[in-house]
């Protein structure tokens, strides 16, 4: 497999294994890897379908580590997924090694928000290439964009799945919306303040350990597939087709959920000690 590594760091512990990454996401072209829109869109499309959004570590009280060595291990070698700090952290490093300019922002998730008092808890990326500047996100779970979105207010972008649009709020922030069932739904909003790795370490620690965090208390797994989206919310497996039809299956045992994690989302759950006990609790609390 031919790859192009344009990162000149002498510390290989800071690098993502590009061969392992391309194999993990099933990418087969175009080659050579150039920092252009065609490669960006292809990588985002393959990544979003291959590496599921999942929060098993916070749910089990296990740490989330964001360094390159940990991302190589968990997301590439251990057949696991991750949430936004891992997913977009991995993707940022991959793109930078290819030669893209990538900046990270922090977004407030307003999807189904019941309060205006919302902390910035979601990592998103700005990617610049010769064709323009784009909002890129491979870590938003149930509505992750499967293609780049031009970073310009008023833009409506058609991805391989839904249409997305960027608006400008009265406070001067960008707001991302997705079109479900012929109507627009708010996802998150953000400004263009560039975040540093230390900022994400703080955000990551908070949302993965706070006793009231949704990631500590609920099982959330999702990924897009060619004809729709799959979402596991605690013991409810929902299949959403591209035409908007939803079907939901209620899972009634830990073994059923474990099977879905392995067979549907392709997550290696065997090494996860204590998983059955947590899944049993989830079934009991949601029955």
C-alpha cells in the first residue's frame, strides 16, 4: 500500500500509522495521498463508516487518552471506536501528516438542548486545502457529517447522507444544522477560537468522568452506513434509512447488546472487563 507522509516530526510516537489507518477505514484511493478536496472527502466518507462513535471507556470508568500512541492502539489496532476527542483527534493528525492545514475548535452541542447554559464540549475541525476551507467532523455520533461542509454562512452542503447548512447566529457564531424529515435541526454552534491540546485534555477529562455526564451514564454507539444510520442508545437499536424511515429494536439482555456491539458495530468487546455487569444495569434501568 502506497502512502504519503508529509509530517517531518522526528518523534514517531507523535505520528499516526497511516498504513494501519487506511487499512482500518478500507480506503483504496485516490493515490498518492494529496492535500486536496478529493482525498479529504474520500477519507471522511470511509472513516465515518468504519470507526464507530462509542463511549464504552467512560461508561466502564476507563480513561480516554488522546496522544497519538493511544489513538493508534485503541482506534486502529484494538478494533475500537471512540467519541469526538478521539475521532477528530485521530483525523486531525492523519490530515496533518498528509499535508492539510487543520485547526480545532470547541462547539456547544444544542441538539435537543433544554437549556441555553451549555458548555463547549465537542471538538470540530477546520480543514484548509487548495479548494477552500471546510468544517470537518467525524465524531458527532448520530448525525456525523459524511462529507466536508464549506465554512461559509448560508452554505447548504449535500453529503453522501443528509444535507447540512451553516448559519450565523446573532452572537457571531456558526451554527450547524442537519436536514431530517424535510426540516432543519440544530446540531451545534462554535466560534473560530483555535483550541490547544491542553484545552481538549480538560474538556475530555470533564465529559468522561463527571458523574452527571451523559457519556458516564449512558451507552451511545452509532455509525453511518451506505443506506442510512445505525444508533444504539442504551438498549435501543435504531436503524434510520436515508428516506427517513426509522425502525427500533429493544434489546433485552446484556448478551444481546454485546452481540450488537460486535456484529453490527464491529467493536472488539472481549477485552472489556466488567462490560456484562454494566450492560445488565442498562437493560434493567431501561426496561
